[in-house]
């Protein structure tokens, strides 16, 4: 049977998607999800698109961050709140460096499905299907738990809805108050080890004092008391995505209701594949991960297809580059040249996590803090040289005090990794490493004196 409209991905090749054995159960879950309220609405997706258009012109900077994989077991109010807090702190520090508004996008409220590099995992001589994220199968290393279960989509939706509810409350309530966000940051720089960043925090304090002296306060100016906070995830599990897609009642356009922004992973960006076919039809801003194997030819087709031929549709498409430290110079220029030749208006952003995963001496999957920083620096350098806009950064991070990535001022060593290694998938920056990175990116941006936005200013 030929599928049409938003179901057309079903006729394309599916990569990295589970094969469900019980079709009746799958259909029942899809029917159930189709009857649920969407988590985001068309106008919110359009507002994010406008914000992303500003990022593409260098008039705003993008901060995207959160878990590699959200977990059902580790879910709770504290976790959501702490991630939100750290993202706001990072955004405030980055605003100061970028001198433009920071668009805040969480990897949250739907970041459940994971592409894997191998279909199976072996432990103590036992080989089982790989874990693919809590919305697909279970983390526990036993046969039953690794069977894909469609019912997990309902639990994923429920957790995403609860998360979204909390995010909406926090974004408009007291937790987003600029004075409070600044106070937490002062707490971090008060620690001896973070003394290097005290100057920046003090300069920020001066600015806050000035704002107050000029008569502006959170009570008077809503902008100081609340934030716009958006959600995003990889749109990997297309049965879930399609079931939550709604038609805009006015325009008839498709809106993914699962999150504000959806991205396509580095492993599922085949130009004729299912994921591109799904994403090209929704009006939400789309991210496309670009790793070292991205060819100029493929990128050309992908940009054209995902922008539906409207290459000046700024805010529609974000290219998330992830090559690894030391490899940006080798790969980014050809992608920039391709996009410039096409005249496409895209957002360029840097994911310095996925090209920098290594196995530590103690056997843990980790990422050295200095490699993460290096890749961001190389990304800024190449864009500056080529006169294009370095639009933003994309991190895997958490508000919890985990020990998953090595390095940082409050140094996590190889031996520390086993202390609090909680991630369900890739290693994340902890709260202090995340904030430190924001301080360092702030420094980078200020050293460049706004030249990362050369294309706009010239
Ligand atoms: C991810 O963002 O978690 C991910 C798997 O990234 P990539 O597709 O770039 O490998
Ligand atoms: Co990841």
C-alpha cells in the first residue's frame, strides 16, 4: 500500500528503528497517542522558527542542551529543575559574551529514542539486542527487557507531558528571575577553584546593579522575570512522532506535537530515507546532525529537501556539526562552501560531544572536557575565517553532580568516573562543567569581539 501525507515515511527505508513483533499492540498505542493532546502548538513552533531566523543572521545565539537519553527510572522534579537552572545560568553567561539574546532549547521532554552503533551488545559472553532508549526497550541486560515494547511510547508521552508542564511553570515563574539565576552563578564562582571566572561574574553583577539603578526590576519588566524555553529531541521513533503530529486548523500544515524542534541524527540522514521524508513535511524547525561522513553532494540534496526548495526560509534548518576536536578544519569548510554556494540561509551550530567520545582507562565511555572546548573553539575559528555565523552550541549535560566527562576546574579524573556515572547512554557534562564551559565560550566570543557575526556586521 502506498502511504500519503505525513505517513509517507512508511514507504521509505527505516534505519535504526525497532521492529515491533505485536502489530495489534503497536496500532493500539498509535491510536491512543493520536487522541492525546499535543505537547507543543503551531504558534510556538513558529515563534521558535522566528528566533532561529535571528540566530542565522547573528542577531541571537542558540544554546541547546540536556540529556543524551532521558530515563524513566531517573525521572523526577529535581532532575528537571536542576537541568533547567543550569541551562538558564549558561544562557545568562553566554548572553553576556554574545551581546545578543540567547535562544534556549532543552534536549528534554521527549529525548528518549537512541540510535546505536551496533545492533547487539555482549556482556560476559552473552549477546543481546542493544538498548535503544527507554521509549523503545529496557536498559536492563536481559532478554525480555531488550524486546521493543510499543507500550513504552505511552510512558514516554506521559513523562514528556509532565516534564513540559514543569518547564512551562518554571519558565514563567520565580525560577526564571534574572536575579536568582545570577545568585546561583555567584555561588559557583565563590568556590576557590572557579576563581578564574569571578571577573566575569563581577562584571555581570555591575550590569545587574545598573539595570536596577535605572529602575528596571523583574516586577516591572516581564523580560527579567520569565524566559522562553523550548524543547527538542531526535525524531527517531517515527511511529511516536507521526502519532503526535497535528494539522494546524487554520493552514492545514503539519506540526510535530512532540517537541518544538526535531532533529535528524547523523546515522539516519539518508536523503531518501524515512527520517528525512517525515521531517521535510512538518513546519517545526529541523536540526540535521552532520558528522565527518557528510558529503557535499548529500548535504546539497538534504538542505534542498528539508527546506522544501525555499532556501531563504531562515530559521527552518539548523546544521549541527559534530566532527571531534582536531577535525573541524578538515570537514566544516566543505559544508560551509556547499551551503554558501546554494545561497541557503541555515543556522550553524556546534555539537562538541558526539565526535569526542573515548573509552577511558577504567573502561568507561567518557569525554575529556578540553576536547569539548577545543571543538567549540575550532568551530568559531572556521566560521570567523569564512565570514559565516557561528550560531550556537549543543551540549549533553545535566544539572546533577555526575562524574561522566573528565576534566573541568573541579576536576573529574579517570578514577572518579565510577563514583556517579548515571547516564543511560552517552557521558554528560555535570552542572559545574556545563557552567564552566559557558564561561569559556563567553571568553571566546568576547575575544573575537563579536567577529563571529562577521557576515551580519559587514
Ligand atoms: C545524540 O545527539 O545523542 C546523537 C546520537 O548524536 P549523533 O546523531 O550526532 O551521533
Ligand atoms: Co548522545
